[in-house]
């Protein structure tokens, strides 16, 4: 029997709501296959947007209003959009004692989530995917972050372990935590985010804070084999919009959503990005970067 809930934050543009519907459809697929009910918490500025899921399938949807005053408060004095995720989880920790799997909306389930739940039940924690050791400066983002951390004397007192051992950056688009044990860790993530953002106001500090705190607090596992996070494939939003317009009813979406085979749709962009820099530059000059596959037939 499952023993974890799921949570999303869904507000703002319609594209975010379309992404969440796709994620929910993928979760519902596994719920139906296993005859298993899952509870999903959704913080949203449009609570009625997911009413159709309440009476159609095995997902138990619980919406919580995320209004403008709350968003402003949760962005904090640093006015940081990614800070909302941390405050949202702290808020939900006060509403349930069940383990939680947080997901950004640009995710979908590729396998049953039951094994992830078992990890949480063993006291382990989850993030989406390890992106490499920060100190090795494997990409420009990590290089700039490492340079900042080493050049700022305050960081040594805030994060002494960073200067003593390898620290890895994890993608924070998926998080698996347990309210019964992890509230102090989440509070540390919030404090470190606030402290670092004032010195280094970049989007990456929330991700780094989660990575630093959680990897030094016990076993940390990747969600990627079970949940795919397409954070760098925003082009998919256009197809999702067309899909939702063509299939406005949930029954139609359930019937056709798998035809939007995201891993296949991603392949042209992934192949392009895997090319050496000079080949990408040449193709860019020739206006031959990569092409999005057409909308699949939904008949």
C-alpha cells in the first residue's frame, strides 16, 4: 500500500496548468494500472482548474489557495520566486504527516512511483537528478557558483563542508521528504537560501541549498528513473496547449495523452545539444538548428 502524497504548485500562465494536467495524467495512468489511489495536493490560484479529476479516476485532489498576498509573503524580503517552493512545503508539513513527493509541473511519470515511496519509508530522501560535482566546474553555472562560494568569506562559516569534501548539485524539480523528520532540514534550506541570495541573487541558490543540506543529511536518491523532468524543453508547451484545446475533456485527454510521446519529441533537441560547439554554431548560422516534430495525430 502506498504511503506518500504528491504536491504541485500551479499558478500564473495557462502553460503551467497544461503541464500539470500532463503530469497528473501520467500519474493517473500508473494509479489505474495498479488499482491504487494517490492523494495530490495542489497549491494554486485557480482551485477549480482540476475539479474534473476529482470524479474521474483514482487521484484524490486537494487544492489549497495560493493567492497574491501569500505569494508575496512566501517570496520573502529577497523577492525570490523559487523561495515559494520551500515555504509551500513548510506549510504542507503542518497539514500532513505523510511523506511527500514534490514535483515541478514540467514533469511526468515514466514508472510506478511505488519504489520512490519505499525509499521515503526507509528514511531516505529524493531529488530529481545529480548534475555533477560543483567543485569540478563542469558547466558555466557551476563554475560561477564555485567561484562565488570560494571568494566570499561568509560562505566558509555557512557551509564548512563545502570546503572539505565533494559537493554535488542536484536538480530540485522533484523532492521527496518526510514531514515527521525533515522540517528542521527544510528550515535550514530556507535559511541558507535567504543568506546566499542576498550575496548571490541567482536562481541557482535554492537548488544549491536543497542539494547541500540534503546530501549531508543521509541517503539521497535520484527520481529520474521514475519521473522525467523536462525543464530544458519548454517548446513542449506549444504542443500541450494545442492538445488541451483539441481535447478539452478529461476523458479525451486520458485517451490520447500518451500520443504526446515526450521522450521522442525531445530527441531532435537533445541530439542538437549533444553536438560539439562548432557544429551547433555552424548550424545556427545556416538556420538549421533543430526542428520540433509535428503535432501527433489524435484520431
